[in-house]
C-alpha cells in the first residue's frame, strides 16, 4: 500500500512512523509534512486544507489510502471529495465530522440519544447566552459552535468572565463565524481522559485510554495549549472500566450517527470528564488526538494500515489490530513564548542522541530545515516519547530523551502523568 498522511504535526509523524513499520506498506507520503515526516517518505507542498490539491496529489501518486490527521480538512469535505474521486480515505464525511465541527450538532445528538454530557443551552444570540450563564451561575463554560483551533471553549470562573467570553465570541467574533452560535454549559469537575476508537460505521476497535495535559504550567496552571503531553494507558481506569466507558460513550455515539444516516468511518476521539456522578462527554473529535497519538502508536499491534483501510471501506471485521502490553508517555517540548507568540528559528540538536536511548522516540511538529540545520518553527516543536513495560519506566525514558535534546529555552512540563503515577483520583468511572 501507498499511504498518504495529511497534516504536519507530531501526530502525523507518529502515524507515519507506525504505518511505515507495517509490512503491507510500501511507501508513506505526507502533505504538507515536516522534517520528521521527510525522514520517513516523500513530502509534498500541498496544504492540509487544500481539498482539491490533496485529491489531485492522491491520484497522481496512486495512493491506496489517505489518512487525515487534522479536523479542518474533514470539516471542509476532504473525505467526500476523496469518495467522489475514488480515493480510499480514512476519516469521516463532512456531515459526520460535525460531531466535532459543530458543538450544537454534537450536543443536540448527545441529548437526543441520552449519552451523558454536561447540561447545556444552545444560544443563537448574545442576550440568550447572557441569560443562560446567569441561569447556570459561575463557574460555567462558554463554547464557540464552530472550529476554533482548540481555543473555542472558555471555562469562566466568574459571571464577568462568562459575559466577556460571550462578547468575544458572539459580538467581537474573535473566531469569526465559529462564534455565531455558542453552547453554554454546566461546569464539570473531575479527572479528564481520552477515548479513541477506530470505527467502520458499524464496528469499532478501542485503543487504550489516554490522558492529555492542556495547561502550559505545572500543576495545571496558566493558559490552555494544544496539549503539553499525554500517556497511555491511564492507571486509574481498569481494563474493565475502559470497556464500560467505550460502551457508554463511544459506542452509543457511533450508533446514533449511524441511525441519523451518517455512518462514521474514521477515528472518534472523545474527551470525557470522570466525575463523582460518573462519566460525561466534554467533546467528541473527528480525528486522532494530538499528543495522544504519539503515545498510542507505539502501543498498537497488528496491521494498522490494513485496519484503517478496512475501516475506510466499511468492514473492520477480521482486523488484527490490538493493543500491546506496556505503556507510552509523551512529553511535548514547546518553543519559548508558546502558547502566545512562539519564538522561531532556535537551533535544535540531540535528536539522534535521544533516539539512541532504547525505548525513546522523537516526533517532529514545529520544526524546519534552514541551510541544513534543524530549527524550531512553531509552538509545539517536538514530542519525545518513552515506551516501557509500565508507566513509570516509560516516563523516565521520555524525560531522559528530553534531557538529551539541545533546544535552548524549550518549555516542557515535568509533572505529567501525576494522576496515574501518584493518584488517587476523585471520580467514579461507572454510573
Ligand atoms: P472542549 O473544546 O469542549 O474539549 O473543551 C476544552 C477543554 O475545556 C476541555 O478539555 C476541558 O478541560 C475544558 N472543559 C470543556 N467543557 C467543560 C465542562 N463542561 N466543565 C469543565 N471543563 C470543561
Ligand atoms: N489532545 C487534544 C486534542 O487533540 O484535541
């Protein structure tokens, strides 16, 4: 198989790395890719949101499967365009991708099918949203309906902050039309985990439960980021509890989509809050998590390419995809200034030294080659992953890798994985 990976982050590098290890894969191509992806296969200067360009590239390169990393092209209809052109694609249609691209669509679906989610109000005008936040009381969460690069959910600790969020989203439109409608929702307290399932529209295969770390600062302080690190599996969710979570959150969502005439072929990655009253969906995503994927790919056994192609084709039956024993732990190294304006152009060394540590992997995100030298070129720059028999060993390998990398001023968190390594959590997994 010739597989084209769409995207340019560490998530895509990890997917490509894993696909390239698959004996059925003859070549991995990437668009637009990054210097890490260029180590694995040819990269093409076609942007991830250039739907027509990607379809043309897939045809010209006789691609057997396109694997889409980010949500934006799916929301623009990349999977539909591939289907029309006869290009097999792993990723949901535009209509099914609304499970992530439209919070109002997602919340309405969850409510109608009794899938546990925070109480909410769909608001079409600022006055409606202001009334809703006053009714809910602080703390309260205000979410842009549309895609906002992961920044569209504002957790307001006071009513004044909630009112500011409504003004920013609906009146000032800081995320454009994504804020034309908002969801106001009850604040949930608990431990957040990620569920990842590969679905063919009818059947699904679950990957290990993950935990991400969204805040820039240690002790979960400071502004939200795209994710500062992730690990799998989560030790405070037992394998039986993980099955229950998938059965009460992922599976009914996939059935609901199928029932609505939107069979879902792709990855459903769900953020779930484990509260004292049980699990609640915070959001569903129509793609793999980033940085979750960097921790999941080393734990996947069997043929990933065959499984993704089978899911794309609507028939996962007989897949040999399964989960390896052990654990993986990803530490994100970010540029100084992130999540504000990152400083670019910083020389990066030591990647080979880190990769020389057995069980240590390094995936590229915001990097570039300038005059033959590797430099930083984005907010999240590298994902350093440790893979070991247990979580503590995986963590130690990841931090040894980080220590081997020479990247002046890099920001990374030293306290990742606390909830699993130290615990104990304050939630109930099952209702
Ligand atoms: P979302 O984009 O909906 O996943 O929200 C981004 C982040 O905001 C989540 O990962 C949570 O950390 C937080 N969040 C979202 N909704 C809630 C909620 N109802 N209660 C508490 N925190 C939330
Ligand atoms: N890890 C957060 C995300 O991919 O949305």
